[in-house]
C-alpha cells in the first residue's frame, strides 16, 4: 500500500514517529504516534528531525489529537483505550504497567501523558498562569 506524505502529498512516504523512538521506545508500534512523510518533509531542513519548531508542532498536534479522543470522560478502562487507539491488549498491559489505576479507570491526563512519552506540551502563557497558581497556592 502506497502511503502519501501528509504534508506535500508525494507518494512513498516513510513513517515518522512523532514522539521519537529515542524519547519513548514503547511508542514505536503505536499508530497514533505515526506521521507519514516523504523523505524531504521527513529528513529535510524543515522536517521534524532538523527543525525543532516542526518537531514541537507535530507533538502539539498529537497531544491535541489525544485530548480530543479522550475528551468525553475523566477516566477510561483498558478496553476503551484499546478500542479508541487500535492497539493490542498485550501492548496496553505492557505500557500501563506502573500507571495508577483508579476505581473508575485510568485518568485522562495520565493516559495522554503516557502516549506523549511522559511530557505534556503547554504554551508559554498557559505555563505562566500555572506557575502563578502554584505560587499563590490556590491548588
Ligand atoms: Zn512531503
Ligand atoms: Zn522521523
């Protein structure tokens, strides 16, 4: 099956791992972490491996995508996660080992953080607000 580049539409796209394998090897077989790119959009000067802004842009898109998929509830069961992300149950149990399971299920933020390789990306102004809240001890 020929894959087309998601950026420019050229055929024979390669799989790019939005969260690099060096950042989280456990995400290397997870389809939501794939982005199809031609060699130029992948390895060229504006590609995610050469351009930090492109890399961050794709990571933020993945994060948005994940929050969208898990937007309806605060907690999800393993079965729901398997269905939503099209991954095997053995993959899930391997990945979720060590993640806190509440009686309602896994927490949305924990799930998204895990599929983001352990890091959430937030904008500078959001970060300032969060820091301010922490400083003021509101939460
Ligand atoms: Zn391309
Ligand atoms: Zn890549």
